[in-house]
């Protein structure tokens, strides 16, 4: 067991206290049949035992089936407890000493409805939301974009976590078909192809090989691709598995950028696509540096697109060249594409605005961010990790980004833009 389990253990203690309180109430309440309080106690003990087992299982050492079982156990646990908490919040105030019989009955009915709706909502996140692919179409304008790249289309996807699908390729095939139907000039994958090891990707090799674009498929590595979420006999074996993952992507026809770059040409104009290794901070190695991936970034006038799995790197200050100068990616690259956050697989959209608890862990958890003429887009991914669900409007995302050169706009008779000067 590691320190990361402390919040979960603390939550278990709180949940146990809630269960004991509810059990005592059911036993004392004359309107509740005794078998209901007994059923509640049995369910509570089963859920508690489930989570104790989850904590006891060493996740880094377990096999893939056990790892998936742990994910499902956590999800089942929360799918029961979240509705209970919401129901208790509605129900408890109506059972104060001065509350009348009618108030208590109405409160009980309201609490039951809230609990059922919350339970169904959570399970819709497994049976519907996770397979409802959303294509976000984003148009970005840049002053320094070469006119030859005006209208250039980039399809971005991220965070597939292929091990979650247990070898079933149907959903990934649908995603591949959706991406190809967009007819992009380039396809970018921004990391976390797998969750723990390269073997997860092997069943999907044929399907992912069908991605195609004139400038190819370009990918970078995520924190999960590095193999830090699995126990290895030695560091050498972890590095060997990482190389297998890179080789597999190359065999699929992808170009993997590991602190490297490629130059795209349109007539006499050029665009640099740079890929850095994932930078996550402790306990992960700090190995994603722009100055080693693209040495010309400070002198070249090329338009630069950076692929970096972790979006918080965009404004993070880091020293380079023996700490002579501080490097901020938002000052040095024109467009950065990231993933990683998943929007915590929970998001709601209200009046055109998106909200997610991921905002407490990242300032750039999803969508478009701007710093002057420099832009970051964070894709919330198509896969799952931790728990097998996506709630609300946290649909699997494919992003189609169209680059436009900022300038005078030409419109047709109906006011629709047809090109830029």
C-alpha cells in the first residue's frame, strides 16, 4: 500500500460512519421493515469488503484481468455511495425533531428519487457516454501562419488507454473511422496509448494502422506509456517494453517523436511539428525538453506545433542552457496540443460553458487556452483510466483543428466566410 491510498481509506471511514448512522435510523424507525435494515447492512458490508480487497491488491504487480477488476470494483463502490450521499443530503434535514410527518414522508420520497436518478446517471456513464464520440471542430487564427498552410487541418486524439477495452477493437475502430472521415492533413496522437505495458496495444495494431492522412500520423508518449504503473523486474525491462511500444507504433505507420521533430513543407514554406517526452514532475523523470527536441526554436521563423502530453507544461518555467534563460512553452511555440487530464472523466456543459472537477488539478484541463498569439488545446481523450466510466458530457473527444492565417476575411453573399486574404 502507498500514500496514494490514504484519501481512499479516509473516505472508507466516513462511509462506514454514514452506514452505521443509517442502520441505526432504519432499526429505530417503525415505518421501515426490519428486512430493509438488514439488507442495508449486508450491502454495506459487501461494499466495504470490496474496497478492502482493492486496497490489499498490489496494482502494479497484478495481471491485466485483475487490474480491470480493480477498476470495476472502484466504480461499483462509488456508483452506490455517491447516490447514498446525495439522498442523505436531501433526506436528513426533513428528519429533524421539529419536522412533521408529512415533511418526513415527502423528504423520504424526494431522497429516494434523487438516489435512483443519481444511480442511473452514474451507470449511463458506462453504458452510453463512454461510446458516444464527440468531434470538436476548432478554428484557430495566427498572425505568423504561412499562407500556404492556411486551412491546414489537424485531427487530434489522445489517451486511448487500450488495456481498458480488454482486446475488444469495436470502439477503437469507430474512432478510427471517425478520424479518417474528417480528411485531415495530419493526425496527431498526444500520448497514453496504453495504461501499463505495450502488450495492451497489440490487439489494436491492425485497426490503428488504418489511420491515414497526407502528412501521416504523428504521436508522442504519455506518462502511462513509460510503464511506471507496472512493476518490472528491472529498469532495463521497463525500457525494453517502452521500445516495443515505440516500435509497434512505427509498424502501424505512425511517426513517434521522442524529443524530436519533423518539418512539413508547402511550396517554400515550412512548419515544424515537435514532440517532447512527457513531463510530469515527481515521481516521474523530468525528460521532456523543447531545446533538445527542436534546437532551432529560438532562431527559426517556422510556425511551430508542439505535441506534449501534459498541458501544465505550457506555462511552467524551466531552466535550460545551464540556467541562463527560463523557457516557457507558451512563449516559444505557436500551438501546443496536449491530453492527459481526461477532464477527470466528469464534465457538465451549461449555457455553452464546460465545468469539470479537473479544474482543481490543472489550469488547462480541457479545450482552448490562449496567451497572446500562442495557443494550447487540451483534448480530454477517448479512453478511461482509474474507473471505467465518463460522466455527463465528458464524451470521448476527437478534435479537428483548422489553422487559419489572420487577415482580411472574404465572405459570401450570406455572410459565410469562404477564405482569408
